[in-house]
C-alpha cells in the first residue's frame, strides 16, 4: 500500500484547481501596488511561522487547561474548549507546514495557508453558532487575510517535486 503524503492529501493539483476558481472573485477586487505585494510575499511566510509557533504554544497550554478541566470534573468547560483547541491545532499544523514551501516560491505553501484560513472560517461559524458576540472581528480578519493571500498568490508556482516542498 502506497503511503499518502501531506502534500498529496491537502495540496494536490485538484485542490489547487478548486482554489484557483476562487481567484475569479478576488481578481475583481482592487489590487495593492506591486511593491506592497512583493513586500507581503516576503513577510507572509514569517508571519505564518510566527503564528504557527504561537499556535503550538496555545495547543500545549490548551491541552494543559483541558486536563485541568477534566481533573476538576468540569465537563462542560472541556466540551466548550475542544472545538477551539482542534481549530488551533489544525491551523498551527498548516501554518508551520507552509513556511518552507512559501520561502521556496512553491504554491503548496500558499495552499497550506489557504487551508488554515478554511479552518478559521469553520471556527468562525462555530463561534457564531455558540453565540460569540464578537464574531464580526473574526470575519473582518478572515476577509482581510484572504484578500492578502490572493494578492500574493500570483508569486507562487505549483511544484510537484515533494522533496523540495514538504
């Protein structure tokens, strides 16, 4: 049985084509000047790495708090924490995986960032359903992040060589 890699699962050519369809919406929006786009292309991998590291720390702390909640018998708190912990963990995973490919100009890293944004969108929906009164801040953040992501997408080329991109 052939082993499926992270890239084959989450950043395969069909996923890239599907995400590419969203570009038809973002291409209609006003574009940032080329110098700003190039600057963003330079810093986004490092911002993703920084947030990935913060997510790793948040995951470790979340597990500790979850353990404390379970020890204290506060099952409701544990149930409320679980969706956020899962979202933070998955986002952290994609953010950390995106750094190296993005630094190499590989669209695989860009796709990983897109997955992190999808996870954030799902988490935003769960916050909305649970009655979070500040959900609109998450929505603004998500839309701005997607705008920046699609603004710099043109600088990345999909490379199928997994040894260089994973």
